[in-house]
């Protein structure tokens, strides 16, 4: 399963790493790729929980404004 998260508040490479590490720590996440230019993160894994993903990003200091699931 893959999900794309639209994230507000990222402004530099440090922000990208902070979000990537926060998402990687969420249960079920196998990989997380974060793109500063598009302000999106693509997360892959099993049984991904939207609330847990949002909470991890919020705890890192950023805001998830949308989540889209992919087959």
C-alpha cells in the first residue's frame, strides 16, 4: 500500500529529513520519500494508519493537509 501526504511547513532539507525520520518510525511504514519541491511524502508499507501518520508529522512540527491512498 502507498499513501501520498501533502505536508505544509517544510522549507529546507532539514525539514525533509525530520519528516522522513518521523514517518519511518510509524508502525507499518516500510519506506518514506519526502519531496520539498512538491511538499509531498510518499509512504509505503502495510496497514498504514492515517491518524498515526498525521500524528508523527505533527509531532515533528509540520501539518498534513491531505492524504491520498494508492493501490
